[in-house]
């Protein structure tokens, strides 16, 4: 068994623990299971994309991508259709630009194929190597703030404000109260070094949600699914993806708009994935830069998942930052990713159970993992402003712009400008000059 686990997942018997890896995989799944509910909801704005079919496509894309990551790259990262990318697909490409969802799926397919080519030619690895160490440290901390912010939002602890953009929610009531209680419980479990503490915290918080009512709805925070007859529903068969499977539109493949859409998908996905891999590795206490072969395999898993997701009928499939929750629970090998993939497979049939876990229950996990990813910030030389200013911009832009990729892009541009202004041209590599120019053009023209 040990030999199989090592060959299949990179698992080392003396270094890793099977139970820990499985618990970590389940933890990752629970923190990203929201995509199974959110993705169909977003795509419901488009005619011809049934929610049931999108749900199945979302789960299948996550299963395929995560299995490739598990067996091929042997890393503890999970993949699924990306948040932000799905909104761009629906609200920008289809509803604003006026193109059909078939056009958008074609753009995703092309993007995935281009990613495979960029990975095979080692361009994506080249881009990763071009990022200075200071920015890599900042990326880890920035992602920590970003996922903590996502958790705070999901729980209603931080809410929208017309005057200040965001403000503190009603933390003594409803969803926010459940999340605050869950945060204290999860923090206590983590501080006591309880194995699987993050997962246990999610379960306990979900149960608490059964007895706490949300004042906005008058119902319990945790809502269990019921069938049409009013009976508790635990199992349901997945719906067919045939209405959206391989529905491509190649008539405008050479148009300018197709080029713009493909490049936008490409930029967002590339740097979201790159930032996630760097940040989660740092959060795990691993080397800032893994072996090139390992990085290329992770990028290939992401590329293949995007192509498969497009064929299934969903938006760009990408590596999820919520993988940090599993890494925080001790996941280190492909067995963690395999466990997450199994959870997604079960979700196809047990969706009523998994979708009952509220944002209030996963929010504490995301906040705690955000804490775990902050230590890299101590290795930044804050008194050296030509480096610390780009690092700070990288960190702060991720949560406030709600984008990992924008944080990286602005950080790179700032790094080149601050070093050029201070006359330290020798510290700016040619790849960084090229990236800065490309990123500036991206903001000007895309």
C-alpha cells in the first residue's frame, strides 16, 4: 500500500499521514463547495444553460481537474470553475458584449489550448521565475488577506456600504454571529493543535447554524434540503450535461472581440493560478520555488482542466486558493487532492447535504488559513522602499480589488517603476521589463 501511495500521489510513509491527507482533502472541499451552488446561480442569467446541467458540469470539471492534479502533479491543490472568471463569462462577454454563451465557451476552449502550449514551451514557468523573491513573499501574504476577506464576506461579518464600500455587519445576529462563534471554536481547536481542527470547526459551526435564525429571513442559518413532499432530502441523481456539452461557436474565432475575450481569460487565469501556487506553497512552509518539473505539471493540470471544463459547458477551471485550507489542515500530497475529487464525486449524488453547509461555517476556516499565510510578510525588507512599496501594493490590491491577478500585475508594474525611478536598473531583469510593458498594455487595451 505504501508503494502504491508513493507512486500514485507522492506520499511518503515516514513523512505523511493518510488520515491527515484525507481530512485535509475534505477540508478543502468544504471551503470551496460553494462553487456548486454559486456557479449554477450565475449561469442562470443565460437562456439555454439549465441550472442542473451547469451544476453537473461544475462538479465534473472539478473532479477531472483535481484528479489530474492528484495523480499527475501529485500536489494538494484542488481545481474548479473559477470565481470572477464565471462572472466575466456571463455578465461581460454574454450580457454586456452581447455574445452567446457558445461564443464564450469557445473562448474558454481556445484559452485552455493556449495554456497547454504555453506550459509545454515552459513559458508559464519562465513567467514564474521572472517574479522577484520580494513579490513572491508578498503574494503569499496578499492571498492570505484575500481569502480571509472572502470568508468575512461569506459570513456577513463584512457587508456592502454605499458610503464606504464595505462596513461591519451585524455580528451579534444571524449568519455573522454563527461565523463569529465558529471562528472562536476553530481558533481554539487550531491553537490546541487538534488534528483536523479546521474540519471539525466547519462541522460544529454547521450544527450551530441549525438553531440560530437569520433575522433577514426568519429561518435557521443552516438550511437542510427537502423534496417537493416536504421530506428531508439527502440524495439526488445528477442531471445530464447534454444541453451544454461541447456547444462551441467557431464562426467568429478570428474576430477582434474573440481575441480580447481570450486574452482576458488568459491573463486572469494565468496569474490567479500562479499566485495561488506560490502563496499556498509558502503557507505550507514549503520552498518558495519547487522543482521546475513539479511546477510545469501543476500548470498542465490547470490547462487540461480548462479544456475539459469548456467541453463540459462551464467557465475556466482554475486552481483554487481555498486549497490553502487543506494545506493548513496538513495536506501535502496528491492524496489530499484525490480526497477532494472524491468529495466532488459524492456531491454529484449528495448535493442536498453538501449544499446545506452555510458560508458561516466555511468562513472561519478561510479566516484561520489567512492567518497561516501571513508569516511570509516578515521576510520582506520594509525599510527598502523600492521593494517594499511594490510588495505592499501587491498585498493590498488583492483584497481591495478582489483579484489575485490584479495584485500581481500591479505589483510587477510598481516593482519596475520604483527600481527605475531609484536608478537601480541592474536589478530589473529583462523578463520583468517585458512583463511590466505587457501588463500596462493589458490595462490600457483590455
